[in-house]
């Protein structure tokens, strides 16, 4: 029988599992309790901070008996910084937890069985893997300048000397950024966001700088190929695993000569650039105009002059393809965390690609969309997770769906 746990009460429990998001899950007198910074196998003392219906939330007060999966976090800011949630977990077990979360999403949300789930591809670097990061800065008001990240669950800016997830050159840029702000003590307190990039052979640049002056672009080297991306745009953050991500997409898309490729949410043409040499045509859709400009140039620089891009909303781009009666053989989707949604999937199914490769950083919305496609005649053939985000609870998954 459940006891009524009160806020402030301390409870002793064993952590049985880890929920998506990284919180450990234990039970005390039958009450499910979520405790951050714990891992399955830990015996802990936790303090209840919130009680809601049939579950509670608590904070870790003491690890009474550590799990075999527990390690000492390497970052001095861990627990305060809002960036990482799994640094206390041995890396091999992080991969196992993420694989379990992918499976759970596709079974519970997608209602799939007999999952075609491959093992998670680990990141070559568990630390110092980020080639892109958004940092927050604060200056003015006569106070010391700060540069870093928000504290966990708050809007308090944590001044970070060095982030162990970022490339060394980016940490150098972070130090330079902080020094540049020291002189700005006068005037009101201001907060801004700055985008830092690691640039091959050029150290790290903020979003205000560019290796191509006046164009606002940053150079990335993928599979020994130069790509340009908007200095303030999106790009995969794990520079040690991007090549492998492209290889997985190419393997599952399996384009052949004469195939018409749809690259929806194409960004700067990361996937288009490497599919084009193997296919007959490419039609990309992206609402970020600066990214479309880069995508066009990336393909032109490689000698592909016939690639077409729709600069705008994805649904509008798909309807445009329908109105022009474009043939689509293979579709690649790389939507934001919220997924594609029904309107996009409705328009996509009308184009009837024989193969859909769906790239996502959120297994829950991906599973939802995969179920929608499965209900319209597609079979889930492959699920390939890649750990693009070590030390966090996030996971990238590439799914292949084939038309029956």
C-alpha cells in the first residue's frame, strides 16, 4: 500500500531504471519516484520535492551504495549546468539506456513489434565532440562578465571556464569571448546568445565571424568534402560522428542512377551533397533561406547544376512537387524535434516514394510519425540509433520505411 509522501520527506530506495530524459526511477512503498543523477542499481537517500498523483519527484541527497554503472563525473559544473544529465553513468551503459529508450518509444508510442533495431553506434569521442554550441553571455551593470550556460531548470547564467563537451578550439574561443566582454562594464546589464563553431585549421569562430567575409558562412569538412553552412544556422553538433551519420543515410536511402531524391528539411544540403552523385535528381526543401543558399552553392561547387530547392515551408514544397508532377523515388526527412506532423506526411504519401529515410533526434515523435506511415502502407525496415549526444539523454535515430 502506498504511503503519502510529503515534500521534504527523505526516503531510501533502490533505483530500478532510467527514464527518457535521464532521471533515475525508483519505488518507495509503491510510489514511483524520479531522482535525477541516479542510475539503475544505485541505492540512494532522496528528498521528495514534489508529489503528483501516483508519482513523486525527489533530489538526490546521498548515494548509499553505488551501482556498477556509476562513474565519477569529469565536469566540475555537473549537476548545476543544464547541459549534461548522464555524466555519472559509464559510457557503455549510456548506450544501453538509449537503445532501450528507442525500443520503448517505438513499442509504446509507435505500437510496433519485432523491431528491426540495430545496436547504437557509439560516438568516437565521448567528450570534446561538439563542433557547434550556443553560449549565453552577460555584461554591463558594473559587474563581472559571464559566459556559459543556464543552470539546470532555471534562467540563472552559470559562468563556465571550460566545457568538456566542446572542442578545445571552441573553449579557446569561449575564453576570448569572456575577455572581450570584460571591458563592457558600463551601461545596463545585457544578456545575449552567441554561437561558437570549431572550424578546421582555423580555431573556433563565433556566429559573428566567418571564413568567407561578408557571406556569413562557416566551413565544415564532411567526408573530406568542404561544405558551407550559415554562421547562425543549424548543423549537426557532433563533428566526430557526422561522417558516419551520412554513411548510414546513404546506406538506407540506397539511391541508384536515375532515382529522384527528395531531401526535406534539407538545411545546407548535408545529405543532398552526398546523394546527388549516386542519383538522377535532387529536390530539396528548407525554410531557412540562408541554408538554401548554402545548399545550392554546395551542390554547384561539386558540379551538380540540376538540383532544385524550394525555399519555404515543407508542406508547400511537397504540394509544389505534386503540382509539377515530380517523381520521387526516395525521400529523406530530417525534421526538428517536433517531428513532421500529419500535413507533411499526408503530402509526402501522395508522392508515393518507395523508400523513406527518417532522421530524428526525438524517438517519441519519430515513432508517432512512423506509425502514421505504417498505417498508409509503409513497413518499418531498419532502426539505426547513433549516439550524437554523449553524456546527455538525447539520441539520433535513422529509420528506413519501405512501401509495400
